[in-house]
């Protein structure tokens, strides 16, 4: 059951917080609900989950309409196409996957003034994989400076999806590199480290994650 899995995940997060001297409640569980139904999301909501992450804009908007009565905070975590920025800017509270100034500008320009500032994370391709989105770590400071100056959005931090590793210490290394780079950027008041998924949850929390994006361990394999 989703309720049981959610309880287990929250316990695992709390155990990792204790093990790595993290403050209780400092790590948010973001339920990755792509390909999952509105019914499954409602089940997780009923069990106490409030933050949900979606990768595909049209799929997410359909679920948002179906779940309009629920007080859900929606996060967009997938690759961003230019022709989808208006919908993303209008219907999400967070975007984790900004990897260019062009996309950030479009989100800023298209964010309705009636809504709070859109929370933004910059995606860093920390392992340098050609198949993944994100900027190089060396580009982070320049992009932070440009994005932080835009209106209608708030630069909150970074997101990363490192190369899959089985060894715990190998999992930790890219997270550590990114965290150490971000804490040196003292001009931007960054407070969000969106890294860690079902397979590297503990390693991410050990290295400063504040948002873990979990799908499989909560909802099961993708449909």
C-alpha cells in the first residue's frame, strides 16, 4: 500500500537525518508521480504527502484538474521545452530543471503576477553525461547571477541526477562536489539541494540534500 510505503520512506529519511547529523525535518520528500494516476496521488495525499513532482507538462495539467480540490504543491522536474514554459509558469510552484538563461527568462516573463514568485532550481549535470540535461558545474556561478536578477522567480538552489552507482561512497562524491560548490555562492541565499532518488537516498542526505525525489519506492515501478 502507498500509505505503508510512505511511512517507511519517511522513517528512512528520518534515520538518515539522525545518522548524518541533519536537523529533523530538514529533508523534504518529493513524490515523483509521473505516469501515476490521480487516484494514486490522492492515496498518497490521504496518507499525508503534499509535494508531488511531474516530468511531463500535459500529463501533469490533467492531474491538476482532476485533483483541484487537493492542497498540493506541484513541482516540475523534467526537461523543459520552450513551448511549455507558459504552462509551467502558470501551473507550478517549483521548477527544478532550469538549465539555461533562455528558459529562466521565459518562466520569469510568463509567471502571472497574481501568483507568488516561481521557485527555481538550476539543474547541474554533475557527472557530465551527454544523455542528461543540465549545465556544467563550472557554469553555475554565471547562471546563478543572471537568473537571480530576473523578476517573478526566486532562485532557490540546484538539482542533480548523477551517474548511477551501487557503491555508497561513489554515490556520495558527486553530491559532495555540488554541495561544496553551492555553499561558496554566498550572494544568492540558496537553500535547496534537490538530489537523491530511490537508489541513492542515504548518500544524498549524507551530503546535504534538502529534497529527495522518490517515485519507485513509493508508487512502485513506472506504468
